[in-house]
């Protein structure tokens, strides 16, 4: 019985991913999401983006039987056609369902 618990714990820890790794894994998708939104808003096909900041957001709801979705949030600056804008991009961890929230015009 003790051996079974050790196996379960080892497998659970093997599935853990560090926060920096989670943040780095989704950067390409995040920049792409912000760039696509900026291309439409700026009416500019040649837009480039860079990540200004990033953080892991813990689920709002956590309990013994309920676990919310862990998310990552990035601030992305986009530039193109002599325009600059900043977007907040949010992604659920382990998913490609990112969205670019409203921009903060500069």
C-alpha cells in the first residue's frame, strides 16, 4: 500500500511544470494573439509584438472539490504603421484559447 502511494505522488510531481516554464511555453501564441488583434484594430498588416510583463494568475475558486482554471496573463506591446498599442493577453494554462483584452492606447 505504501508503495502505491509513493508511485501516485511521484507521478503527480512529474506532471508539475514550473511557473517560468508555463509562461515561456505560451509566449509565441500570446504574441500572435496580440498581433492579430492589433492588425485588425490598427488596419495594419505589418505589426510586431513583444512581451512587457507576464504572471501566473491563481484560480479565483479553490476548494476540496472545486478547482478553478489557472491562467497566465501577459502585457504585450504591439507596433506597426507608426502606431503603438498595448494589450493584456490571458490564456488558460495548457490551452491555446488565448484572448487579447482591450488595448491601452499610448
